[in-house]
C-alpha cells in the first residue's frame, strides 16, 4: 500500500511540475492582460535563511499555500501577485505560482499563466500542453502535496533559485527545483527550457536541516 501511495505522490508531483516548471526570455511585454497591477517594491535586509514573516495559509484547489502578510502575495483573486523584493518574497512567489499553475482549472489558467510566467519557449510549450488537457476538480487529498520547506540556493535582486520540499500522506518527500526572476516589479516563474530535458522533481529521503521550514495546518 505504501509503494502504491508513493507512486501516486511521485506521479502527482511529476505531472504537476511537468505542466508547471520549464522557460527562457525576460521581457513581460508579451505577457498579456490580467488582474495584476504593478506592485510596490518592498525591500529589507537580505537573509535567505530567514522565514517569511506573518504567514497564514489558504486553500487553493485542495492544497494549502503560504501567504505572507508582508512578503505576499498581496493581490489575491483569480491570480496571485505582489511579492516583496526579498528572498522571502521570491520563495513565496515560486511556491504560489507553480502550485496555482499546476492546479488551475479550465478557464482560469490562461490568466494565471499570463501573470506568473516569464515569456519564452518554455511558457509556449506549457500553454500548448495545458490546452490539451481538462482540469476541473481539486487535488485528491490522498496524493495532494503538503508544502513543508524550501531552501534558496542562489539569490540576487534579479533572480532566485530554490528547492521546494513537499511531503505526502505516505511520508514520501519530493524536492522541486524552481527559479523566479524579478520583472516588472514582481517575481515571475522561469520554467526551464524543455529542450534541455532538466529533471526538476526528485524523491528524497529527508528534508535537509538547513531549510526554511513552513508549517501548514493539518
């Protein structure tokens, strides 16, 4: 039973990130309209190991997502936008963007993709793949991830690379590599070039001790 659950967990993660995490290019001119207006840049002392402040959790399509009162997203609606120009804002943006993209139902995902993704070949590839499937129901609770921790591996004011750790009901753990860029006064998700065939999701035996822990409600 555990092996079957682990398989479901890994299948969910792989499917989600196949749809979600892959892209190039920097300008947002081709991003199209959405319900996002330019966010106010928020700055603080740069400390990638500090946890986001005043975090609460909101359910999105069956998955609990961290929302920071200071670090964002400050604009919640069909899309989620408005992150602080800090490592903490970058982490929350990566987590929210990737999860919302992977779970966005039909009719909503184009708006989320427009505000969340850096334009380029990877975004185009993701949009083409997403248009060929239908998603209407929330995530199955037996395979839905619990976002547990993250670690920023590289941070500059323009780019943040991080690993996001998720646990599942069978205690299996996945580590997902994600990247966000600071463009047009907000953090946007940069998907890896699909031609590079980069493995962004892998199973791990434990969450490293030096990660930033996120405690979601049970």
